C-alpha cells in the first residue's frame, strides 16, 4: 500500500529535479514534464495516429504524443512491438496474430516459434533456436533455414541479419536468407558468441565472443562480405547474452561491462565508460553531437543517465521503480516507471 | 538377419571418447522419458531427449564448465528463447551439454566450474514446452553433430518393444493400408509406417519415437533408419545414417514415418519391418503381398 503512494511521489521528485536542476552542456536543455498517466486509471482511446510503444512488466501498450492510451493489455507470454503492429504471443504457439496500434487484428500467420519484429522486418525463431525464417508484410514466407548450432545473438537492419551461435560462428545473411559472410572469431579457449550488432548503414558489424579471453571484434563490409578490422580483448567474461550496439550514426560501438557500458569512438579510437550498478535495460544511442540515454536497474531502483558521448552528464539520476521503459522521439522522452508513463520534452535554452 | 550399418556412430563416439574414462550420468534422479531424439516436434526433429518429472534439481551429466546461460525473458538484448531458461556446459572431448526449460530464477549464474554433484537449475517449464520437462541435448563438437543422449547415458530398464500400428504404401496420391489390401499395383511406392514406442516398464507417459527401423523386401535390406545424430546439410538439419533425411522427408505425419521407396514389380513380395527401441527391444512385422497389374 505504501509503495503505491511512493512511486508517484518519486516520479514527481524526478520530474522536479529534471525541471529545476538542468546541467550545463554544449547545448543546454531544460527537461520539461508535459503529462503523466497512471495506467491503473487511464482510459483507453483506440485512435489512429503516431504512437509510442511501451512495456512495463506484464503490461504493454501504445500511447499517443498527447498522452491518450491507445492500447493497454496484459502480456500473454511475451510481446513484440513496433510503431505499427504488435504480436502478443503464448509460450507454445502455432499462430502469430498481428494487431495494429488500435488493437484491431491485421492478420494471423501460421508458424511455430517466437516472433521478432525489427527494422520493419518479421522473423520467426523456431523453438529449438536453430532455425530462422522471414516473412513479408502479408505473412508470406520469404526464406527459411536451419543452422548447425543454437542462435545466441541476433541483430537486424533493413538489409541484413547478423547471427551469433553457441558454436562460436558468426553469420551475416542478406534479405534472401543467403549467407554473405561467415566468420569464426579465433584465439579464445572457449568458442561461443555472446553478442552481435549491425550498424544501420550496414558498414560495420560487431561480435562479442569467447572465454579465455572474451573479445570484441569489429568487422567492416568490403566487396559484399564482412571482414575483421579490429579486435579488443575485454576485461569481463560474460557467460550470457550481452548488450552490443552501434550508435544510430555508426560513429560508436557500445558494449556491456560488469560495471556499466563502454563505447568506442571509431574516429579517435578512444574508449569511454558509463558506470551504473545492476542490469542494463535500455540504451538510446543516436551518435556524435547527440545525447545518449541509458536506463539501468538495481534491485528496486532505476537509474537514468543522459550524456553527450565523451562529454559531461546532463542527468545521472536514481529513482524508485523496478519496471522501467524509456523511448525517445527527437527531443521528447517517454519514460515509464512501474504503472506510470510521463512525457518529458527537452527544450533548448 | 542383415542389420546394415548399425553402430557406426556408436563406434565413432567410442573411438572419440576412448582417451579417458567416461562417467556420464543422468541429470536428474527421477527419469521419466517423455521425448526421444529425432521425435516429431511439429516442424522439426527433437534434438535431444525430454525427461518429465517432479520439480527436482538438475545436475551436469559430467563435470565441466558453464559456458552459456540464458534466463527466460530476463535479458532485454537476448534473442527470444524457445529453450526457456537454459544452461550449456562444456565437457572434455569437445562435448557440450544443454539443459533446457529450467525453472525461472533457478539457474546457478555464479558458478563456472561444475561437478556432477552441483545443482545448475531446477527442472521447469520455461520456453516452448508443453509441460514441466527437462530437455537434454548433447553436442559433439568433433563431428559437428547433435547426438542422441541415450548413446552416452547409462541404460534405462525398458522391456517393451515399439508397436507398429499401421503400414501403408503411398503410390501417387493413393494411400493403401497394407493390413487391408494384400494386392498392389506395380510401380514406385513409398512405404509408410505408424510406429510408437510405449516406453519402458513403469515409465510410460507419452508414446516415443522408435530408435531404429530396418526394412527388408524379399530378404534384401532396402531401408535403414536410425535416430543417432543430427547435422546440418544444405541448410536443413538431417538425420545422419538415415540417408540424411530432413524432417519433412522423414515424417509423413506426427507418427507416420517414410520408410523409403519401393519399386514394385509383378510377383510375390514379402516385407519385413523391424522396429527397435534404444534398449534393443524389437518388434517384427512380416507382410506377404502380391504385386499384380
């Protein structure tokens, strides 16, 4: 009962902090709370228009820019969402039912496995995790293939899909499902891939692999295939999937460490660290000259960090809340904490 | 009786592991086998065995090193896991074991080196599974294969042979039940069999797939199928030692297996089908047919 009152209180305190104590940066912003919605009492207005997807624990939905909740539903087993459609699926499923952002059924696709929606593309990862297929917007099968080993990492852009495997192999497939690049990171005692990434412009791919040592490998696309151009021995040795991602502009690659994340600046070769305790939840990483946002969770506390790569923190704030979601649209943030969603505008001073 | 190529993979495995004493054991105390290697799983072969049972600790089949774990839905950057919460252990001799569908939150994520006494998780129902069961897979890195775990685990008591519930010939789109029709038309036909293994004494829960099937036509072996190992071929997982059959070429439907093609020529035809489970229990069915046309 006490928690119920504590969460809104911390939310208000966070917003007050953002509003009253903005930090100076190369560009100064004021963080201006616009609206706040309590999902327990929010009314559902399934209207069309641009929406922001959110997921808070066992609840998910879409919210409009002005705060109308378009869809609010309970997760069956898991849910995949993009800005136009979602699939709320069960753990054993032979159909994927697509619904739009007003909750209307778009189509039902007969397929077994778990769906993946990414970069406007739709994949199915089979239950045994050794087979992947892609379907078009109508649900028609484009390609399907089995692999030798269990898929342990996956990254998608509009052109390619990169896959990392339990046997240490790394493959890049084109939009026809053909293997255009096959790379086995070498030099580690144990061969496993723990994370893969693809830059939006398809210029680079990255892999975290191996134990003894664990390594970050950067690959570059040349003559239609990806070849390694850089290797970095890592201090950590994760034995689970890890965060690895390029900034939207491809200027940086960020990776998870035991105490936060590090990101490598390709132009200078410099490595920067962002520290936080606990689990990494989300990273919004536009690139050079833009603010990066990192959300993490430690026990019942969340941490929001906003900073310019290589520069100072604009915000480094803890708040009470175990279910957290952060979305960014231009200079607007949509921050979900437990049962509330808040819109915060970054207003340039 | 001619038995073809049986034991080929077993020989390879023995040869591979002969450098050290193998002390592999079952990962749980109560073992009720509810899924066998190569079984029909909707659109793919089961790549391991499934063990039903109560909520119980899961141990490594042999000492080793935890090299990978994934907690169902816990990691936002991980692929969706049909294997639920699972652990992978690296053993000697390039052998890896996978323990899938473990109970949520039960994984030991701190240990790296583990012995057979350690608990790596609790038998659960996470991921794409129809109930509480442990899926155990064994990967042989030397031959790039997923091997039937029963080839390595201590044998279970099982005195019941698989049942052959039906035998059919598919000619074009015509399906002929060989229990009812004894006279066939000449030409190419595909022999189909509905075979279900009702398991060992006291451990029956769900029908299992047979381990090996031999087919003899007029005394000559025409088909040999066995669920020993899976490997990748031309972008599909295939059963090795079974004419490299992919899932859709092996299974006609959930319980009906394609036993191979027959060239039916006029005259008498004696078909002998031997279905064997992993414990070696055999069921033999002999059909005396005529081909006329």
